[in-house]
């Protein structure tokens, strides 16, 4: 069907005051968000040469509405007569500005039809596509069809049917009245149960996300033909602003995440006393660890957590990120509530995963190849090259001051604590240092690069993003975060044989713990087979058996291997400094950055400026084994 070549609406024509206000906003590059009766809305994130349209016709809770509303520029109304004057006025203005304008008309078929009865599992579902006959619209329709090869919707596969656009009354009317190029898509409502009409939530989410992405590809193809925009990727056409619903949910999720300190909740407060008792008992009795009382009412926080509404996000990517975080927080709350019970270890296994055979092999290889370099002793109290907590604190404050000179928002706090085992940890914006801390002076800078240069830096960079989620951490971020932190020790010139052996031994000990072996047996293996000193072996085992068995310590080596693989394949580091993210979120961060929703890191790690940093990074990009990271 050839679209009528009629003159689009006069951009200088007289309109109702509210519509004129909308046009003025578009002319001055202001965003538009206008609500109408019956739940209708016009949303224009920024001027673009397209508009996604959904006309509800009295139907509620359609996936088609959510697909349309996920776009940076959309119109959702209940009646076509309400839509037409808005489309004509807005389309005429944008067409004049960009020299081109496309409508994407999104709707659902009345019901799901079984296309074939000989499918091996579940039959395909129908997606109908049509377009006006101009080249740009046809290219857009072809890109849409190719993009709807929805492999993530694994339950049903799409079957594309091309139809004559004049046979669809709604699309035909839009073309006749406006004259704009148009692509129409109609899909089967496979997310509804045939008998009851109830929703398959996961299938609905996948369907919305994938048809939305296919729509972006259609817009990108249209832009490519008309040269109406300069474009690097179709995802750059997504939203560049958060809606208020995202900000509200972000604050609510952060309130729950901030209501408890996970690591402090599972860290013993009597490590030194437990060690002395363990030693007095000839290393034969299971140590008794004591914990600080829980400061959170788990049931209350879970009610808050699951009262957070994500249904108005209008952005499938953000929706998925917050759903993941909600599930992770639920698991963390379950874990701390099960502290010192048999359920604790299983919740930990669910949160951090098992020790994979490949990871175990790498860990045992590291221990075997460094066995001749193992240091039996771990009594460093009499070593003149030992730094105590006061020296570590002074070095930490100096490093934080250096970062603050570059970025005043780096407002980290340092606390000396009596209730922590030797060492330090980061909790939010605080660096907590145990008063029992003793460490080789040559390791201080590397460990501060780990804690301050990665954990605190990503916290403050995440805080600068506008959404607190990026400072508290996307779901599953800890593995990559610890991998980056270990890598920072190498970049700072502080990766020693002892440190690499410790990280590998954590994996071996974690595997033993998850297999159900008692503390004393794991301690004996660390001392007898792997030649760790008694104090080091005790502290290593304590970390694994605290709370009832915590599988977290395997993530250090796992995360390091993921990072080295990422670098070897040409991956960049910069997105990881934007906030606390996992390897699986790397592409998401790139997309949000392209859309303008994320800022570049306000500050980068100081260890990247080490004299040998570039050479070490080049080695990692060429392919680096953890054993190659040892710096003598």
C-alpha cells in the first residue's frame, strides 16, 4: 500500500493550549510527559525522528502497551481519535526538524493461534508485520522482523507473517490521516494462559524486552536510510532519563540494602579468643565463634523489599536490574537470619555458587606450583618490616586524601575496630581496620589499593550516577569486584606468592567446607598439605566456616579469572569503575552509558598511574595466568 502523499500538519497551525505547550517543549529540547484520561500518556524523552504508538481501545494490562512505553518517545491512548491530532502535530514538527519521521504502531492479536501441531515441544507463535511502501519504512520493518528472532523467549519461537497494511483498520487510518511512514507489528498474546487469561510473568518480561529491542533496531534502520541522526548503535536510541518511578524504587531498595551490614553480621567478634582456645585444645576442638546481635528485623525488611513497585519503570533494562537486586537482597536477608543454623551454608551456596571443577583445578595448580615457595611461619609480630593498625590507618588516610584532592566527593571514613579479626574491610563509605592488624609493610599499599582503590572508589563513583543501585551494587557484583580488587594488587606491584597462595587456598578450603568437612579437618589440610602457618590457616578457615559456612571466599579467584578472560578478549576496564557491577552486566553498563543514563567515572584508580601499570595491563590483555602475576 502506498502511503498518501498529503501535507503533514502545519507546524504553525493553531492548537489547543496544552498541545501548544508540548510543541514548545519539543522546539526547546525539553522533555515531555503529558498524562491523559484513561491512563493515556505522551512521553518524549528528547526529540527523535520517531514515535511508538499503542491504542488501547479499552483493553488493560497489555504487553503491547509496555513495549510502546519502554521507548524514549511514545504515545499511549485509548482511542484513535484522541491519538490523531497529537500524532499529526508532533510528527509534523519532528519531521520538519529531522527531515524524516516514523510511526511504530504496536498492538496484540486477539488470541494466540496454534500455527502448527507438529512442533517438537511448543508450537511457534505468530508475529505479523507490515509497513508503508517507502524504502525507509520497509527497511525498518525488515529490521524489526529480523530482531524478533526471540531466542531468549525459549518457550515459544516466533513465526513472522507479512500482511497487507490496508487490511488493518487501525494502521490504515493512521496512514490515511497523517501520511507518515509507518510500521505495524501485531503479536500473539503468548504470555497469557489460554484457559484463565492469567499471566506468565517471566514470559511476559522476556517478550516485552525482546520486541522492544527489535523496535529499536527498526528505528535505527529507519535512521540509517534517512540519515536523520548520527548513530553508533540501536541502543543509543533508548531513554536518556529515569522516570520518577525508578527514582522512588531505587530509594526504597537502597533503604533495605542499607538496613543491614552483611559482612559485619557474619564476621565473628571473638576471633583472637577463639584462636587461643583452639590452640590450647591442641587444634582438635571446633572453635566457638560469637557474633554481634542482628540489628535488622528480617521479616520487616522483606515486607518492605517486596512492596517496592517496578511496574511503572517503562524500561525493561532497569526493570531487570532491580528485580535481580530484589532477589539478591531477599537471599542475603534469608542468609543472615539463618546464621549458626544448618540452612546458612545452603543459602550461601545459592548466593555465591559452588566451587566449579575448573576453578578447583586452577586453585590446586597454583598451590602445587608454589609449594616450594611456601612459608611455614606466619608469626610476623617480631618482624621489623611489619606494619600495625596505626601504620595502616595512617597510610589509608593519606591515600584517601589523595583521592579527595582529585574528587571532593570521595568522603570516605576510617575506623579502628576492636570487634574484627586482623585485617580490614569496606562497609559502605567506611574503611574498617581491626586493631589486631599486622601485615608485611610491603603489602600495605597493595591491600589499600584493593580496599580503597576498588571497593571505596566504585562506591563513590556509583554514588555519582544518580541511582543508589550502582553504589550498593548490582546483583552478583561481588565476584567481579573482588577480581578487580585482587588485580589492583598486581597493578600496584604487590602480588606476592603468599597472597596468591592464600586466594587459591580459599577455593580449596571452600570446597572442603561445602562438602561438609569439619573445621578441624580443613585446618589440618591447610597446615599439613599446603604448608600454611597455624595462625594463617586458622584465619583462613574461620572465614569459610563463619556463620555456619560461608561460600564467599571462592569468588576472589573466580572473579580474577573472569577479569583476565575479559581483558584477553579485548574488554575495557572503564565501565567497571562506574559502580559496583558484575561481568554479566558489562554490556548493560555500556548500553546505559550510550543512552546517557550513566556518567563516566568521576575518578579512576590511582594504581593505573603506577610506572609499570601499562606494561602489566598489556600483559593481561595478551593473556595472563594468575601465576604470572607474582611480583618478586
